């Protein structure tokens, strides 16, 4: 079964062709234009999707070495995401499916991040059900209890900012470029994680909050810079290490609580922030310390991509779960 996946929920235009569970192509066009604005500008994103979608889909089919007539179905991201961005992928997927007279499959982007673990990839083990999925990205922070492919429940999520925003906004305060996550990660490896203390937000249960953390970083930096104008330059690696250490502590605390509450010890992570080396190390350490097993997907399947949309499409195809031509994008689609 050949499935074409199309992803356009935020600022990456992506297309992928999979044959049964295996990836034949995985093309992503990232939009550089937003860097100048320090964040994604929705209007610019949807315009760039319009420019990218035809070449990106074309490339994905070509790289897969097939003809579009061989496709069995087209899967696309229905939501959640930016409405203007989602509309581009949705309308394109609809017209292509209509033109080829093949089924259309709507996919929830967050389920995609989780089910990316079921892509057949040598050297990567699939998590057994039930497992806990922690999706950490620029737009989301969730812990999901996954009983089966399509039986999943969000048991914790952020009540304000996402963890990626905690990285990016802290980085902005420090004068780093956007997105700042990767640079904080790089610098953190060179700094002392205990150099500075930031209090962790107090949020009951399995929910997260990161907006107070960002403010704490801001006030701390303002205070220190007042005393020493060169404070940031002189301590940048230590500041990054301390920020990252605090964020990792918040995530690990919640995971510990989640494993305790559910009795589930298989943990799968996804989303762009799961690229963070400190988080990966802390999860691995937890295997000995807390007796859990962790599943970390291949990097290209953690950030926004269309292979994860295609794999959900494939799983839905097997169940005969198709969408109609009047399906609409949904910016706030829930799991
Ligand atoms: P969503 O997936 O919620 O729609 P998104 O498009 O922002 O949102 P991703 O592309 O999955 O999500 O992730 C981008 C985020 O990941 C950014 O906030 C970026 O700073 C962060 N990030 C990427 N690499 C790292 C890293 N090594 N350490 C920390 N954060 C990182
Ligand atoms: Fe995403």
C-alpha cells in the first residue's frame, strides 16, 4: 500500500511517501523567512506553503520512485495548527485525491507525533501498548496515555506556554537567534547546570506551566545585568545550562508522576524539543534510576514531518477509516 502524507500545520511544508510501514521519501521545506521575526508569522507561513506545496509533493513522489497513479490514498494534517497553513495542505490533498480518485485520510498532527514511533526503521524499536507518550515541541507539551493506535488520552498538558517556547523565549532574553533551543542545548553542554537556580512552577497533577519560568528568567537577567552589564556574555554557557537543567527537571518530575499514577513504564518521546541532548540523557538515566524504558525516534521523525502523517494514514487505511471530500481543517483539533 502506497500512502502520500502531506503536512502543513505550522511553518514546514512536508510530503512523504510510504510503502506499507516503510519510508520511501520524506521531504521537508522549512521556511526561513520567520527567523527575521523571531517567531512564526501566520500570513507569511500560509503564503510560503502555497509556493512550496507543489514542488515538495512532486519531489516526494519522484524520490519514492513511483508514479502518482500508484498511490492508494492521500493522508493530510487536519489540525491542530495555524488555520491558513492547514488550509493549504487540506485543499491540496483534497484536489489530488479527487483527481486520482483515491481515498482521502485526515490525520491529527499530535497523533502523528506519537505514531511516528510505528514507522519501520532499522535499529528503532516500537513501543509496546500501553505506553506513555510525551510530545514536546514549539507548540505543544503533552503526556498522553496510549492504549492502542487510536485509543489515546491526554493525561497532562501545558496550561500556557509550550516547552519549546520556554527554550525560545529564554533564548530571546539572552539575545540568541530564533529558534534558540538548539543553541541553548549546545551551550548547556559547556556550562554548569547548577550555576544559577530557577524555581520550578508549581502545577498540580500532570499539567505543565512555562510562562512563569520565562518571567523568572527575564527578572533574573534584568537584575544581574543591572549589577554587571557584561553578565550575559560572561556567563552565557552557565545560564543556558541552568535553564536547560530546570526545564529537564520539570519534564522528568511529571514523567515520574505519570508512571506512578498509571503504572506504565514505557515512555516514548516526540516533537522538536526531544532533539535536546540533555532530555535524551535524562530519559536514558531514568532507565536505571526509575526502571522505565524509553523510545526515542529518529531525529527526522521528531520535528514536524510528513512521514508521521503518512504512517497514521497507513494505519487508518488498514481500518478503512477515510475522510469525505467535505472534511474541513480544524485549528484546535484535539486527540
Ligand atoms: P508543533 O510541533 O507543536 O506544531 P513546532 O513546529 O514549533 O510546533 P517542532 O518543529 O517539533 O515544533 O519543534 C520546534 C521547537 O523545538 C522549537 O521551539 C525549538 O527551539 C525546539 N528545539 C529544537 N531542537 C532543540 C534542542 N536541541 N533543544 C531544545 N529545544 C529544541
Ligand atoms: Fe509538530
